[in-house]
């Protein structure tokens, strides 16, 4: 009798695990099918710009310049972000080495800081360019979008795990 219950429990566990795996695969497939509105056949940088311009309901005379500003941002930062990741990986490898080379660690930290500064400047330049193209209503919408998707922002109050908020910067 006990074996029968064990088989039932194992089958239930298998069913739950298969259900979770199926849900994860379905979400991944849905994310791949998601279209970015107009410009859906364009490369990713243009699609992102088109999607944002569509959400802001930009008129055609400013839409193309807006999309172009966002395309340039993605093109400028894509390689830099990858390089920062590579440098961070190299830094971790050096720090975990049996005898870390302090000069190499310092050089890597300097290179990472320089590249992150360039990324921040490119992001700020793109935001300023985009803002200059927008009227008051469009700017309000753009700023709301940026508040939700700004780099490094996670959760409802920035920092911390998603959905949990952050106490950083608050007084007790």
C-alpha cells in the first residue's frame, strides 16, 4: 500500500515539474514572438526606437530623428557593455588567482571605470538629444518611461531585488 502512495507522489511531483518547465518555455517563446510595433522587421536598435516613438505618438517629422538618436545609443553602447563584462570577468579571475597581481587589478579597475563613464555619457547625451525633440506632452511620457527602465533601477524604489524596493537613502 505504501508503494502505491509513493508512486502517486512521484507522479504528482513529475507533473508539477513538467508544468513549471512548460510555463518557463512558453514565456520564453512568447517573449521571442513579441513585436515592437512599426519597424518590426528592422534591426533591434531601430525597433526599440520605433516602439518608443509609437508609445509617445510622435509625429512623422520628428519620429525619424528620435528613432535615429536611440539607434545611435544602442550602437555606441552595445560593444562597450560587452567589453565591460569581459573586463569584469577578467578582474574576477585575477582576484581569485592564487597570487593576484595588484597592478593588473588596478589597471582593470581603471579601464572598467573609464568605459562605464563613457557609457554613462552616451546615455546622458542620448537622453538630452531625445528630450530636445519632444514637446511637453511627449516629454512627460518619455520621462515616465525612463523612470521605469533607467539602467540600474530595479524594483519600485530603485536598487534591491525586483519588487522589494530599497531602504538605501532613507532615514530610519
